[in-house]
């Protein structure tokens, strides 16, 4: 019996566990470890709360984590302050790192650190009740917000800013976030791309959703869209970009609706500086760009300022090095071959990667399935070299090792207790389940203790 640790319980970790137990060549047991007491990674802490359909993927992930060959162990940190990778390899035959891309990319322009400038991931973590979130919710002081980037995360944060709090009470968003959104004075949200509309990274369903919000309208300038030659002739574009152009054209043809909030979609503007006043962001200065004919843009030397008291930088995630594992700084990933971790170009015995830490932060949740399958396939192929013959029986349970190392893992039953606590919290507020975002309260619920 092969005993595998999967580090990370987001989609890539759970799909890896699923691929491992569903193959029939080698009997496998899998422990899915997570530094948080709650499973599901970005499905719980990244998918927007008003995207209930995508959120319901949790049910598929749950079924895997409840499989009798799979064991969830939350509150297990791997790395400094927790368990070192080499220690894990003493307890398990193989370890698959599915730790995602835990931080955000930087813009590298002056003013990025001014008060009022946040990464979109900080905003997302806050409204998703991530226990590490440290956003102060300053929405009541902002009338105008700039979101830099035109990917799906940018669309998510733009949509949340443009929705009224009453539209979100049916979600599991924490009360603090709902109250802050209710007090929000933000009326204009500018979502800004440095390239043209035909190169935007968002997907059409998400884009169209912006045009279907009850209290907000989308504003686009047809003349700005037309700076992109492929806006005029989208025939050579991949289907998703062509559909995006159709959706933008439909927005451009709409008459103004006089709604309470406006979402301005802007293109060909490259961030040059976040302009401050008394230490707070006041505006974003952009350089106007022009298509270079090769899918990129060049600066034109013309500048434009957009007033904003809140800036959300949504320019992509980035993987962080895991102490004890090799790391490719350029791509923010762990070097690998078909999921086998490479140390100095050579596959390292028993170490694997899947998901964003393997291939970078791109693709939708489903992209993780084939990615996880490839890694699990490599691991199963290596199985004869992973289990020492005298190891097969009578080996201590790694859980004993984790406890001996001073950790107190939260088991699946502990996670179920957290779910009950969230349902009880919601019921006390007259809502459905409401997420708990406090480390102490999560751990107390997960370990069956009263909160400190
Ligand atoms: P993304 O799709 O890579 O988009 C990043 C955006 O930031 C792009 O518009 C990019 O422009 C821009 N950008 C990068 N560096 C910049 C700079 N220095 N200055 C200005 N703009 C810059 O990343 P994401 O939005 O974080 O999404 C990550 C992944 O999660 C994607 O695969 C996404 O589809 C997925 N996701 C999906 C959903 C959903 O399905 N509903 C929701 C959220 C996230 P360039 O193209 O010019 O580089």
C-alpha cells in the first residue's frame, strides 16, 4: 500500500487525491494536508461568493475527501514553523505539492504602496473570510475605484464593488464585509487593460454578467474599442476573444441607463504611477498605448489620470517558494517533468507537484483535472521505486509523527464541526451559512473547544 501526502486541499490537491485512489494499478491511501483548518482552497477562498454554481463544486471535492482511502488533515503547515518537506518524506512514500500560487504579482510602478492601494487578492481574501486577510475595508472614503488588469479576478472584484450589499446577503459573505459594502460610497469603478479589448483575459460569461447587474451599468467608449484593429475585424480571433468583442459591442450600443453605479471598461492604458496626496492614493496615471501589430503594445507618450481613492491591482497571482523545494523564480513555479519535481534537472524521488505551483496561475478550475491526472500517473508509474519492500506493513501512522512534531491536525469531523458553526452563525443572523474568518474561532470549532 502506497501512502501519499497531498499538500493543499484546493481543486488541484483534491483532483490529485482522486486520480490516485481511482486508478487500479497500485493500492493507495492519501492524506490531504492543508495549512488551514478548512478544505477546498480557492474554491472556498477565491471563487466569488455570488458565483454559487462554481462554489457548488465543493460538493464534488467533498465526495473525494470523504472517500475511505482519503483522509483530510487541516491546520498542518508544511514549511517554516511546520513540517519540513524532508520530514514528510520520512512518513510518506510520496508527497504531491498542490500549494497553488499564494501571492500576487507586483506592478513595479511608483505609489504602489500608498494607502488605498490593495492587491485584488487582499480584497478577495477579505470578502471570502480568509483567516489571514488583513484588509481594513475602507470603502466609505472612496467614490471612485480603479481596478488594474482585465482578467477574471478583475471582473470578480469589479462586480463585487458594483453590487449593492443587499444583493449579497444570500451568500456566505461575512457580516463585516457586507456592512462595509453597504456603507460603500463607490459609484464609479474603472477596470483598465494595458492592451486592447481583443487581448483581454476575462471570459465572456463573466464579462456579460457585468451588464446584468441590477444597480450598475457598463460604460465603454466605442472609439477606444476601435483603436484595436481586431475590434473592427475580429474574424481571426480565437472564439473566446471573438465573443468578448461581441459582448463589448453590445455594451457600446446600449443607451445610458442612469443607474446608481457605473462600471467603466477602459483599454490601451498602461499604469505609470499611483498618484498620492497626504499618503493616500488620489489617482492612477496611465500612459496611453497603441497596438504594436504583434499582440503587444507600445507607449505613445500621452498620459491620462483617472481619479481613484481605491485601487485594486489585479495583475495575476504568483507562486511562492516552499522552503526545502526547488523554485523557478521567473515563472513562480517548481521545476518539474510531468509532475516529478526536478532537483538540478533530475527527478527527486517521491516529490511531485500539481496545479498552479506546477504550471503557473492560469486556467479555470477544470484545468486542474488533466494536470492532476498527469502527476498522479507519473507517481503511479514510479510506485515500484517508492515503497521499500520492508516498509509495506506495520509502518507508524504519519498522524503520530505530525502530533509528535507538536501539530494538532483538524480532522474531517473537525471541518464538519466548522460547517455546523457557520450554519449556526448564519441562522442567528437570519441568513444561510456565514463564513467564520477568525483563526481562533475556526480552530476552536474544528477541535471541539470553546473559543478563547
Ligand atoms: P490573468 O487572467 O492572468 O489576468 C491578469 C491581467 O493583468 C491581464 O489583463 C494582464 O494583462 C494584466 N497585467 C499583468 N501585468 C500587468 C501590468 N504590469 N500592468 C497592467 N496590467 C497587467 O489573472 P487573474 O485575473 O488573476 O486570473 C488568474 C486565473 O484564475 C485565470 O486563469 C482566470 O481565468 C482564473 N479565474 C477564473 C474565474 C472564473 O472562471 N470565474 C474567476 C477568477 C479567476 P496582459 O494580458 O496584458 O498581461
